[in-house]
C-alpha cells in the first residue's frame, strides 16, 4: 500500500501504544489537534486523554516531566513541535536525559523517545527549519536516529520506543509527504547499521534524513555524466556506523557528505575525520562536504540557494573526481 | 536581615495591592455604553477616540488582506489578529513616542499604531527576508517567534533605560500560552527586582494553537501570576478599547514614574485560526465562535462613537476607503515581491568580515553563475531552486 | 468557554484560598513552648517527636563530619545543611514510605530520614563516582546540581503515579534562588494543570550563594508564587520542626487525596558557607549570623522535648553517641576511598553496547596498561594523573 | 610583573569599564562576592552597583536581558557561572544572541561578551567541568574565543568587549591560576590569528584554551624522544584560522588536535575535515585527535584518566609518525 513518512510514523506510534500501555505521547497540540503535522492524529481518540495529551507551552517542562515519567516506569514519547523549539529544553536534554543513566551507574533507565520534526525546505518562517543534530550527537549519552524513507519512519520509531535508552528521533519534515509502496508493519535493519540505498563505484555519498532522497536524485543525474555514486544512508547519527562508511570508501576511494546543517562541525566534519583516520591510504581525494552554509537559516524564498541540492552534490562529486 | 529571620515578620510589600480585582476592568459594555471607573480614567480626546477606531479598522482590513495574500500563495503563513484589534491598538496607544514595543508575531495592531509599514512585517511571512523594518525608527522591535523570549529583551531594554535615567517604558506582548514558558517568568523576576519600567501585556485570546486556557494553567487568572513577582496584576476586557487603554496607561505611567513593572491580562478571543496553516474546526465549535463574535471590539467602539456622535457615515466611509488603500499598498508591496540577492545571506552574520564566510559566499557566487550560464535566455532570477516541500 | 469570554465571569477557583497566611505557621516558639493551631494538627506520637530530634542530631553531626572531611582534602567540596535540619527532617518525616523525595544537593537531613547512607551521597562530593545509591531502594532520587531542574522530574514522576492510580506523592526540594529559574515555574504550571501529587518545598535559607532574598525576587513572599499556578501556598517557620511537619503533612495528604499539588515556603537560614569553597564573610555580617543562631532548630526541639519530659540526659547522650558512630562510619567509608575502575566510565553511557565506545574503552585500557608498565614496582592504582588545578 | 590568568581577565574588565561607561558586568554572584573565581573582584566597589550587579538565579534571564541592554546601547558582559549552567540560556544564545544581527539585516548590533569559565581538571562536582565549545562554534553568528595564556586573557577580553559582535569568551578555569611575567595592559594579535607557541618540524599540535599548556609540556617531553612538535594555539574557535593550521601542516605533514571536549564532533573533527580538504597532498598521516572520550564528564577522581594529557598526546604523535 502507499504510505507517506508521516503515516508510517503515525502507525508506528499507534502500534507501540497498542502493544504497551506504558507508552505515552504528549507535547504541544499533539492531542486534540493531532499535531501540527498530524503525525499524532487519532492517538487521543483511540487511546484516551491519559495516554495522549496536550501539555502547557513549555519545552523544558515537556522533557523534564518525560524524565520523571520514565523514572516512574512509563515510556514517554514527547514531541518538540519544531526543531528550533527544542532549544528551551536543552538543559533537560543535555544535563539530565543524556546523563542520568550514567550518573546513576546504570540504575536509572530512561526509555524516552524525543520526536523532533527537523530541517528545511518547507518554506517556513524562522526557527522552523533548523537542523540541530550536531547538538545532540556531540552530547554523550544520546542515541540520535533519522529516517530517510517511510519504512525507516516506521521501523526506527518502533525501535526507539522499544529501546531503554533515550533516543532523539529526528523526523525530516519536508519528507513527511514522501510516499513508498510498502506493507506495515515494516521491518528494517537495526539503527546501528547504515544502509546502501544505491550501490556505486566512483564516489560514496554519505547522507541521512531529508538528504537521502536528494542524494538518490543526484546519483540518478550523475549516471548521465557517467559517474557511479554509492548512496549510503546513515540512519543513526549516534552511534554512527563508521564501519560501513569506511568499507564503502575503501572501495570508491572518495566520499562526499551531504547534510542541511551548517558545515562547521556538522556531521560532515565527523565523517571526514573518521574516514581519513580509518581509510587514510584508500582515499584518492579529501572527503568533501555538500552542506548548508555557516549562516543562520535563510528566509524561505532563499532557502533553495542555501540548502544542498543535486547541483551542489554533483559539483563536489566532480571536484572529488578531479583529484 | 531582621533579628529573627524565621519569625513571623511584617512583610515589606502588601500583597493585597498586587492582586487583580475580582472582575476585569470594563468601561464599555458590548452595546457601546460607557461606564466610568475613577480608578481608570480615560485620558483621551474625542479625536483620539476616533483615531483609535480608525487604527482598528485599518488593522482589520490589512489583516484580511494578509490572509488573502496567503491564500493566493503570496505568503507562506500568516498569524491573524482578528478580534484582538482593541487589545493591541488601545494598549499601544497608551505609550508615548519614546516608548518601545516588543511584539510577538501577531501584533499587527500595535504595528499600525507605531506606523510600521505592514508590508515590511509581511516580508517575514512571505520569506523575502527575516525582517524588513528598522526597529529604532519605530521603536518597534522585530517580531519574535520563539514564544515568550522577547519578554527578556523588553526587560533588559527597560533596565537600560532606567540605568540611563531615560524616562522610557517598554511594553511586551505575549499570549496566554506564553505565560507557561520559563522566559516570561524570568523576565518578571528580573523586572520586579531591578524595577525595570516594563509592562507585561498578555493577550489572553483563550488558545495556544489548539490548547485552551484551562489546559494551559490552573491559575485563577493570568493576572494572578503578578503577585509572585511583586508586580501589580491588572485585568481588563481586551475587547474594550477604553478599558484596555486606561489600564495600560496607568501601568505605563506608574512604570515611567519609577514605581516598577506591571502585568496586564487582556481578555480577548482569537477569531481566526492560529495561523493560516491551522484547522481550528478540530478543537473549537461554531457556537463558541459565534458567541465570541458578539464581543467584537470594533463593533463595540463604533457603537460607542455613534452614541456620542463622534462618528458619522462619511467618516466611517473614509476610514473604510483608507483601509482599502492601505490594504492595496500592502498587496502591491508584497505581491510577487522578488527575493533579494542570495549573496546577502553572508552580509549580516557578523559585523566583522570573516574569511570563512567570504569563502562560502564565493562558493555560492560560483553556483549562481553556473546556474545563470545553464539558464541562458531566461530573464531575471528564477524561483529559488530546491525549495518547497519537494517530496 | 462561556458565552461572553471577555466578560467579567465568575472565576472557577477562589484565589483567596490559595494565598499564604500573613504570618508563617509557627507552633514552637524559640524557647520550645508549643502553641497549637487547629488548622495544622501535629499527628506525631511522643516516640516520633523524639525520633525527629534524633534524626536532626545525626544530621548535624554527619554534616560537621563532612565539613571536616572536606577540610582534610577528602572531599572536593561540600554543601552544608547546618541550620536547616528541621526544614529537611520534619518535612521528609511527613511522607509515607511509598512517597518519593527529589532533593537538590543540600538535603542530607531528608536523606537521613529516608535512610540513605550519607557516605553514599558524599561519594559525589569526593568524586569517587557521580552517585552511589539506588534511588528505587530509598525512594530518594539522585542529588541534583543544576538548580531547579529536579522540580520537573518530581512533577513527571507524580504525573505517572496519578496516571497509574498509585497513591504516592513526591516532594521536591529547592532553594529561594531556585524559584527564579524557569524549570520550577514550568513544573508548577504542569503540576497545577495535570493535578500531579507533588509538593514543592522551598527552603528559603535567605541566600543563593551570596545573593540575598531581596535581590532574588520582589514577591511579598515566595509562597505567594503559588497562586500563579492555582496551587495553595503555605508558609512555615522552617526552623520549627512541628510547624514544618504539620504544614507538609497537610500538603502531602491533600495531594494524596487527589486535591493537587502545593507550594511550601519554609523560612530558615543557611548557617554555614554556601559550600566549603565559599567565603560568606564577603557578603554577610557576624551579627546577622549570631541572630540567626538564636533560631536554631535543634535547640528549639530539645527545649520542647525537655519541657514535655520526653528527653532525658541518658537519651540525649545516646543520640550523641549514635551520631558520633554514624559520623565515624561515614568517615571510614570515605577516607582515602579509592577511585573505582576508570574503564567503568564506558559502562553506563547507554544500555546498548556501542562499537564506538568499545573502541574508546580499548584506547583507555591500553593507556592504563602502558602506565602500569611504566610504573612497575608501584602498588595499587596511583592517583589519577593530570587531575587537579595543575596550573 | 607576575599575573595570573584570572587577574589578567579581571584587569581587562576593569580597564574596559573604566574606558567606557556603557560596559556592564552582571550575573550570579559577580557583584558583592566578586564571582566564585573572583574574576570580577573589586568591580562593584569601584564602579558601583549599577554597573556591576548580581542578578536573580536564572541564566536565560541573564542572556535575554543582556540582549535587551545591548539593544538599548549598553555593552553587557554577562557571566555564566559555570559551563554546565550556560545550558538553560541555550535558546537565548542560539536563537537570539547569535541571530539578531542577521535577522535585522544588520540593524541590530549586539556587543555582548558572554564570559563562561569552562573545562575540567579542578576536581569539581558534575556540571562544573564541561567543554561546550562545539555548541557555540556550530551556531552561526557567534564568535568564540578562548585564551591559553594570561596575555591572551587580557587581550582577548578587551577585544571581545570592544567588538560590536556577540562573543563567547571561554575562560579555561583550571588555568585561572596560571602565571606569566607580563606587563598589563598586554597586547596580542587579533583573535582571528592563531599563534605558534612553539615552532617545530615533525608534527603540528593544534590546541586552545586549557590544552595550550598541556601541549607545550608534551612538546617539551617529545624533545627527549627526538620529536619536534609545533604547538599552534587557535585562540579563536569561530572563526578558526584555517590558514595558519594548513600552513603549519603543509610543513610538518602531520597534525594532532588536542581538546578536552568529547571527541565526536569536537573541534578536532572540524580541524581534521578542513586540513584534509586544504592540504590533502601534504598529509603524511591522518589528522589524529587527543580528546576527552564520548562519555559524560567523569567524577573528579577519574578525570585524570579522561582528560587528554602529555602521555595521550605523545601516543598520538607516535602513531602519527608511524604512518
Ligand atoms: C518556544 C516555542 N515553542 C513552540 C512554538 C510553536 N508555537 C507557535 S505559536 C504557539 C502558541 C502560542 O500561544 P499563545 O502564547 O497563547 O499566543 P497566541 O498564538 O494565541 O497569540 C506555539 C506553540 C514557538 N513558536 N516557540
Ligand atoms: C542552573 C544552575 N545555575 C547556577 C548554579 C550554581 N549554583 C549552585 S548553588 C547556587 C545558589 C542556589 O541557591 P538556592 O536555590 O537558594 O539554594 P541554596 O544553595 O541556598 O540551598 C548557584 C547559583 C547551578 N548549580 N545551577
Ligand atoms: Mg493565545
Ligand atoms: Mg538559598
């Protein structure tokens, strides 16, 4: 059947709540409204106002109470309405959610799945198009995953909710309406494994979340230039499947990392650092980065110039091949 | 510190004076009849009363135009102030020229009073640029999207004015939902201690997107929060422009006189969807909407002015015409307004020139040049590539 | 939603019932004389009264031991609760066994009541590990250092209990300074709306490090903040164990009965420095300290018990001896306590095994092995290399 | 004269306040107490309670009001008492302080200097030893500097306060008591220039803040092994003086980056990514990283195992030289 990413996540939430009555969904407007993207649509109707509820407008409050609920024994799935509105919750995310398990020498388990619609490309106003993954990936103790396909929307959501570790689930909002012809419940490899979405010979394209589709389009276009690109979807940013990246680059000798986030200390930096450490003698060109710029996210009419697209990827592929 | 710090000491501040009255201040009943209240004098000339009405009419008309523009794909999104014109216009009217407004994203009415060109604000919603007016020219800060954060900017600004012995007051607008965030709490704490001349103006429009007030707080009223910061808490009928003006004026003058900050809760109602992206039928009824419509602030003011013979048909028609013209000007400024130079994205990140940004600017310049080369024959800058929910 | 949302509607909640009384509840005068208050019954047996005294005596003795240990270089830092024993012990005494305590970093007294081994808490201050007790065993959460953040954990936990129809209550401790942070504000907002059975217990010890209360807030009292969340606000003499117990018990029982959360301000005084790193002579006077000492909670309770013939010399001597023994046990557990296995640093980061962490663990293992090889002849793990302010 | 880093910063604050009465210093305990590290000692006595004042205990409040004060025309120098307590201010720092200039098309200038004592090595309890630089460096719009010497403590503080851009001044707290024999006011190159603290031939050690001294000690020790290390002190993390790093690596062919922060997406990642991009053919070994581990900061008794030290640096130098 035809399923969008949003529907796949909605179905995963529904199934998780049906399977385990300790799963709770809450946040701003997730209840009666069903979320501003309708990803939580129907949950309150089906599971009641106790298990899917609207909170007061306070993100630190949402994450902080999720921690308390998890300590009690629930499996909270709080939502941050938009990427840019996860920032007021930063202290609870970084000083507590990420660290309580370690602080308690393993006594406290926090099975909290923080859902964050993220990224640009939807023509939104400021603060609604942020790519905050660096903040979470640099923070020890957080698992950070992001689906690039509807299958993964289902599978990674289920896996996150089933995990006894806190997971940041970054949902690429511009792909919410991306369709796939799949059966639900979908299965997928565990988040710890990156997946080759398209095999290739010449250059490895490392991507995730919203850029998986863009990378695939670039690979398509590259074929016309006679370039064979391998598209590797990381799926999990922390931990990152370094082994799969290195294995691919050892074959291709070249890599371009693609992400929306600003370049400096974006994921591309870490991929580059690890690849040159692990595959130094295999590299025929430096690892290059097709990314957003080191400026604040632009106004909607200019976002197309800022975001990496097929052209920017191909430019870097060409540069890589020129070494 | 007293002799016996844990003893039942006489409190320095009398909390009773800080609590809001049981009933919100209302000076105009819905039919427009005026009921004076000695505590809240309405220091407005007849001409000013009419001018407030005019500003409300213009606000409503431009607001509708913005909704139209959004429907026509000219704006990405828009947050309407329909129904909140009195709360915004009459409170902003209570300021003096040197005072500063710190708005959220919904304060078109306050902007009209401060003579900010509405089209400049709409550029934000169109996505032409992130803002387009000079805050110093109008003493109107940039629209603020992260809820409640601007309360701290207004407080800091007011702290500055006080340090500088500058008799200016700031007013900050936020919503019922905004009262739950940490920032307004911290702002009222700072303002109380540092006696910053800032007026916290909460438009309680009953909803934060879909969340009604009783799911936002268990407080008796939002104005009751004031006592927790040592601030006087006021409550007014926010659809009554005279009550809103009088209450705000009192708070502004007190702040200017050095008596410290205040919190005002203006009771109003958001007649439109939260934004044009919202579907309010999911969370509120037609009946509720109709009941709220009966409290309309503009009808009320019109009735009042008519009763007092301050508004005749010709003046009204003139306002309508002026409002239409303002709306048309906004439309002209916004419709198909082209985006600016993408290279400007690098110009305002920092004041200092940065080599790293210069290099990235050069990358984009090369991309743009390649694009133009690839598009030979096209004229003008094409639509931004890759934008939109391109899934 | 009512018919006329902006009309002067009758408020659902009566704010008067939420405001704290003009004077803090005090049942024991400093000389120990009891003054009953029908609203605050003291449901404590004679044996319990004596047991509260005992816990306060033990708390004070162990607290002093901790300061000694710090002075001897055995702890990196320590935050003393000297003077706050009644506020902590008597409030924790008001809980039932299934209830949960969410402490800040200063709650030794509450820990003693919950039978947490003080040495386990001191490992945090020594730096042996980040915590060393099982919160589920004692229903005593980990000490929380970022100010006020634990208020949200206590609220979430209480939300869970309510959802689960589990009649447990949580109590969260924070300080006067903590009331300024956003998190307790958000916690009280959530608790009010969701009727979470949580008691917010503020120990107003007059200072946040060097900052006195009047620079922290302009509120008439901290208890007045409660009304802004629809919570009842209580105020008690926190150096009066009976008043503290009675007020807390009332709030705890109300919460357990489903009547929702409450805020208690306990007036007390921090007799020691903020922590052992602090120099309070920079910001408070000897006179102030001497005045505060006259409100000492342990002397007051002792006077009371003596007046009522509940405490004789032998019992007192027994308590002192027991306190000494407890202090010695703490000293034995802490003194020169070796650090644990550095490789454990990788064991609790996540539950799932992570290849990246396994690789880094291996790096450290190799470093340790190289070190041991380089130190042949040394016995035992040496001091951690590179630590300390090695400038 | 002999000056500690703390004294140098204190003197810089004093001189800045004396030179310009729009400079304001505020935060928790900075007034009467003079700061928990005494870095603001004497300022309130000298300049009065209006220009150096204690605030309520609320970090978002401190940064948010600093922004308002700056809009009014002051030059605020707010303090975050410790690294880990800057997190409650994250939203104000990232969504406003960093972005308001850009949002206003240059109309708003925010000459705010946020002082943050940071880093470990002082035997402190949790949350007092964090190295949050990645969070700020990844955020477009912030300038991030950190002194590694008392001279720079003076010079970078003065430069930050004089700048019309918001600056995050990361003060390496374990070096507050580090001494130098210098005259104040000290001068130094602008923050945009990295400085070679010790020239060398074999491997470039890239470091900053608290690790400058450690790197110099490593260089000293390396000499006995016959290795000549070049120690490059970045001074500014954003912008980063890539040119100087690349120039050094082009000579040595090798680089080891040293920082306390966790490795993944620490500054080492960005240095590695840029160096391999810019000096691909000059590299004789991958850029290696001597850093804290990807775990929460450890308890005090174990921090010595966690923090990079001379041995860890030399291990990596040896690995680098083995390529
Ligand atoms: C920090 C933050 N969280 C969430 C949002 C998303 N959001 C935008 S408006 C809104 C509701 C605001 O309600 P209220 O404060 O009552 O103001 P109103 O929109 O009714 O004027 C929400 C949740 C935001 N803009 N900022
Ligand atoms: C978020 C945060 N900011 C700053 C600090 C540093 N700090 C530790 S204790 C303290 C004062 C706390 O005062 P109060 O809340 O009154 O509690 P008390 O120490 O008096 O018990 C401060 C500022 C901190 N721990 N957490
Ligand atoms: Mg609202
Ligand atoms: Mg205190």
